[in-house]
C-alpha cells in the first residue's frame, strides 16, 4: 500500500513549544517502545535465530585472490580474482565465530573490552563482529580511509585493547602503534593484541612491518587462522549480551572538529534492524525464501551495518565485494544480487555513466529513451516486451535480478530515483537517519510510488518538527527534525557535554530541517546551520542545490558558500575526472571550462524549475576535495567551514566580479527603460 497518512500523530510539547510527534503507520498500534520480532532483542539473538532457521543455506560469499603470474592478462593489480565466489553456510560460519571468540577469550579479552576492526568489507570483518556479539566485546569499526592519525585517535580515544586489521591496512596500523607508543613513553599501550585478518602475498612487507612493530612496542601479534585454531581446540563459553549491553562505538565522520564516538547498545541496533525490516523490506522479502545481497558500502557506516543485519535476519546470501570499486560491476555480474544499498554518489555515477555511453550512439540512445518512457508510464508494472528487451541489455549490467535498490546517506533527486527504478525495473526507495539514530529513522515503503521524500517513520522511531523561537525559517511548516525511540544512541563516548547538547527534552536533535508533505511523508530541506538568507530575503539550502547540480553536470563536487550580503550564489567546483581529461586533451583554457560548467548549471536549473536566485552565477574550478587535504570527511561529506576558509580569496574574487557585473546589468536595464 501507499501510506496516505499516519494513524498516530500525537500532540506533544518540547521545550515549551507545541508540536506533533509522528509514528509509523506500520507499527502495531503505533507503539515503538517494544520493538522485537521472533524474540530478537540483540544482534547476537539475530544471528542465532538465522543459524537455527537457515543453517545449511549459504551465508557468506567472497572471491579469492592469487598472485598474478607472468602468463596472466596484464593489469595494474598484483593479483588475479577467481571467477566464482567461495561460500560458507550459516552453520559453517557459526563454527568459525565460536572458534574466533574463544581464541580471543584465551588471549585475555573479556566482556566490555574494545575491539577495533580495520578492514574493507570481507567475511573476516563479519567474523570478528559476530565474535564480539557472542562474548559481549565492544566493536569499534574504522573507516579504511581514516589514515594513520585517524586510526591513532580512535584507538586511543576508545581505549581499545584489540586491533583486528587486514593486510592492506597493516602498514598504517603499524604507524599508528608507533605514534601511540611515542605518546605513551614508558607507559603501557591500551592495545594488547593485534590480529592480522588476511595474508595477501603482495602486502608481505606491510605484514612483516606490523609484526616487527608489535614486537617493538610490546603488543602480541597473531594471525586469524592461528587464533581460530586456538579457540577451536578449547572452546570458551559465550557471554550473551542483553539489550542494554554496549555493542559498538561508531565514530561519526565529523564535518566540524574531531570525530565523536557514538555509543550504541545491542537493543538500539537490534530494534533498528527489526524496524527497517518491518517498515521497508518485509513485503518484498515475503516473496522469496532467499535473497542475494552485495555488501560494499563500508561496514563502519551504520547504514550498511543495519541493512547487513536485516540481510542476516532474512537469511540472505551475503556476498562481499572484491575490495576495489573497479571490481564492483564484475562482482555484480557474477552475484546477480536481488538487493543493493547505495548512496546518491553511487547511483549518480551509474546515471551519468549510462548517459555518457548512450550519447555516443544516437540510434541506441533513441531506442533507450523510448523504452524508458514506456516503462515510466507503466511503472510499477512491466513495460512492453520490446521495451523490456531494450532495457534488458542495461539491466544485465546489474546482474539482471535486481528487485530493490536502497538509497541513504544524503538527498537524491527525483529524476535519478525515477531513472534508476525504471531503467532496472525494480523498486528504488530512500530513507533517512544518522549515526546517532542507528540509520533507521524514516523510509519509503516498498510499494510507495511517489518520490521527493524520505518516507515515514520506522516502527522504532517517532519524529517531531521543532521550531525554536526566533528560528529564521520560512513559515511553511519547516522545523528541526527531532527523533525519539528505541534506536537512539546512548551518548558520545567520554563527552557528557556533547551528549547533553545533542538532546532537547529527551529528543535527539538531528540538526536537519524538514517538513511533512501532503501525504505525511518527510522531506529533508537542509541543515539548520547551513540554510542561509540572501540579501533580498530568499532562503537557500546549499546542500540540496549542490546535489542537484552534481547529478546532471560534469561535476564531481560542488560547494556553495553562505554569502548573505549579495543577491546571488557563487560556487567552488571540482569537475569529474572524465571531464577534466577531455579538457586537458585539447588544452581548454580555464575561462572556457568555467563557461561550459555555468551553461550546464543553467540547464540543470531550468530542468528542475529552480528559482533565479538558486542559479549559481560564478564558479571557481578547484582541486579534488579529499580526506587528506581535510576538505572531505571519511564518509565523503564536505567540510564546509574548512572549504570556506581554504578558498576564502577565490570566493571573495567571484563575489566582487559578480557584483560589478550585476551592477552593470542593472545600469543597462535602467538605461533601456529610460
């Protein structure tokens, strides 16, 4: 069904302000305080249930790698991927979990100890995580893009006693241990054990460096197979968590300041999994007994973590990608997944890639556009046989079995959402949430057809829009999104002041501005601190505009600064690699590049029917925003304050030039009218 309203809208008062709390239309009697299904109240129980139900079904899939031989096809990679995925069943994986958890116990790890996981998505990541669930260890996942100083900060701040790392990150962890030892001096490190998760031959030097570093700083070193053997020979009893047990410390990406560790209980993450399943995936998953899911977004990200938990709950065959984005399409072709999770950047890349490919073939492009229009008119039902044949060629690139695409992490345009679901003949649904809300806050229903919103509250959450007295926003129902429910984090680790600031009368303050549409679905308008007012009084939500412009242009990244003293917008832009290479090949001058980008920006503004004040008037082409130059977070979000400071002179120059041009246009208009 398509949600037409919320059966439960509860009048409430927050900090003296009257508002309404919205609860899920899919929760029984709209009560979110007791969310569980089949007795699942912790992530350990989630796994145990699936082992009971799906013991002999395949759980994990992974393509093995071997050293490249001289006879192999030339490649920049030092390895060759297998043509198939190696699989373990739920029961087989459960035996490995018992062994690894027991091995850690025999090394002196006890319930409550912190265990860092530093690796790309792979079976070993899930193995360590499930071992933590078994014996109530606290997992601390690291983004593999954090770098040495980021690793050092998280390990030190979380006081982790165990670091589990794959071979590609071994050198960075060795450097982080050196930094920690230098800071500790004659004192002991918090880290007592390092577990090497993989043994890729082409990273042999990094592995040896890590082992030597561990010896030098007084930390034990063990490889995962040895740890597993130790535990298998002498099993340790499990120490099952309760819903209140600390499960994980997930460090936020931090667009301003240092990363904060969000403390998550088992109950919070488990109800997020169940809430997601009940609100989003249940109708679809009732149709088949088993699904294939590809895990490639970082498991350090709470969204992937929760959807991964849903995949476990329904007994999915979870395939881990091969560790590099360039292998992703090849992995998908072999896996033929039913479900895929992505962020807008991923889907926009697919959208743009198909567009560039079709632009080279006029006849094919015309046929594709015909088929797409046909599917658009018929959606959600199948298009004509001719259209299905035409679109089938593209659908095979995504395996040909796709049933559901899930999008989260940032806003996505209506055009891209419609394009993806109609091109690939499947549902495409968007959701909303933050690390602190365990990702599961709102989601579109699988049968919902409208776009331009992020759905309704999940059964584990309730949402209120709070308009603080004096808040400078249009009077159209907008307010700050506040969240309450069972999946809210416990607070920031070692940061009571930050925790207190994050809540208002017990409600978590997201910092996002939202409004309810005419179907009572939530729309995200922007960030509280980023919406600004132009000189003439018009409000601008920069992230919304940046997302639109980057989806339909040769742009990788765009930043619109909050300049309130002028009536127009300027922007710092990073062109795509493809567009830059094309310009470089013919030595296109910078001025012509900027003119070309501005022309595309105007076309996009027209396509979206944007207001004149929302059209960017000047651009400055910049180098790539990266984690290393401190202009991006590890989750690829712009550090807005850092970019504004870094490009202060360029922004000022654009503003000055446009003021002169604006004044000249005004003068010419006056003369023409006089």
